[in-house]
C-alpha cells in the first residue's frame, strides 16, 4: 500500500487515438485503482468521441495536434506536473488494478521506472507476429546495450518525476517505448519490472499498431540510438568491414607484386586505397562522436540529478 502521509501527487496519463469504445472503461478502472490520482487523457486528433467519453468518465482532457504517440508522450511529460506518473494506453488492455503495486514498488525502492511486463493468456490480446517481434527486438536491445527489459514495448509504465523531466524525447510514433527503455539503460537508472495481466481490446476498439511498418520503425530506432549512444562500436564495425573488403581486394595484388614486381590492376589498387581511407575515417569519426556523446550523457545525468528521488522531494 502507498503511505498516505507522504501523499505523492500521482498523475495517470493516457495517450488516445480513436478509443471511444474503451476510454470510459479505462478511466473508470484507474480511478478505482488510484482514487487520489489525477487522470489525464491526451486526445491525438481522434475522429470519434474519445474526448467526450473521457470527460464524462471524469478525466482531464487535453489535445495534441501532432500525430503520433511519441508527440503525445512528449507533450504529456512537458505539461503534467506530478511526483509519480502512471502511463498506460486508453484501450483497456492493461490491468489498472496493478497500478498501486507498481507505484508502491517505485516508492519503496526509490526507483525511476517500473515496467508492467505484459502477461496474457488471451490469444487475441496480441496480434499475429507481435509476440515474436517483441521478443526479437528485446533480445536485440540486450545484445546492443548489454542489458534490457523482458518487455521493452510495454506501454504500461510508472515513472518518477526526475525520469520524466530529464527525458529529451525524440520519437514521433510507437517507437517511443524503445526510446524510453534506452534512456533508462543509458543513464543506468534504478528500474524494475512487475508482470501484469494484459487482455484483449473491448469490442469496437481496434489496434493502431502495424506489425511490419511499426516493427521496422522500432528496429530503425534501436539502430539509430545505438549509433548515437555507441558511436565507437557503430562506426568501428563499419570501418572494420571496409578494411576487410580492402584487404580482400588487395591480397591478389600483393601476391602478383611479390611474384612479378608489377601492379597490373591500378583501378583495384585505387579502390582499395579509398576503402582503407574510408575505414579509418569511420573509426576516427566514432572516436570524435564518442566524446560528444559522453558530454551529452553527462548533461542528461546532471539534469536527472537536479530532481529528488521518489519520496524524497
């Protein structure tokens, strides 16, 4: 249970697009689970009555005109003032009754993020390919960054204020969850996961996620973030590949020169020289960008440290 004496300000933030079939149920469920919380619904250009149903359910409704979940989350993090932020989708798939346990875990252990890792026994809760794609991307993130979460694409998360106010969101769409995970991993924030139930959407509610299009965008985001956060390794691999190609092209020339004293294929020699130059340019670019990245990471860390830990402010 949450200590009533500390009375943290809790905000439930729900990004929504065309969720009139589920938003009323979602708001009511979180109001029951967290009766002291303020519930915000950010409507992202819905063409139905999402905003009206959210108001009737008792939520504070705001609008974000730039289309995409990343834009909505950026706006929510900037506008909403609270000590604890509970983020979920407005489609009634996440278990609102688990929210008190997620918040209590964050406060008790002074964490910056608790992820509601999805557990579902309902086959319809996941569309075809989503389980495989989530596992693939989760494993890739672990390989690239050395550690990961079991469900990096979960939209059910609880954040501390210092996480929210130190997070420079760059994503525009559904890749926002991946960026959130990388931000926590890069700054080595204290985080945890709790398994939560995940159900099928109510009748009349449809998923906005495209398995292949959004999966590609998430994969591209991971690679782009790896380029930004690990430039030495990213550009070093490219440099080594170019040097290896140059060596394969040069080896026959070296053998011919050793046997005859001649270099008969000047275009190949020039190409190999260019590849070697590009390889070293990639390596030194990575070294230079690594210095820039360290400076940016230090600035983010300082912004993060300016705010107190959960329960301390």
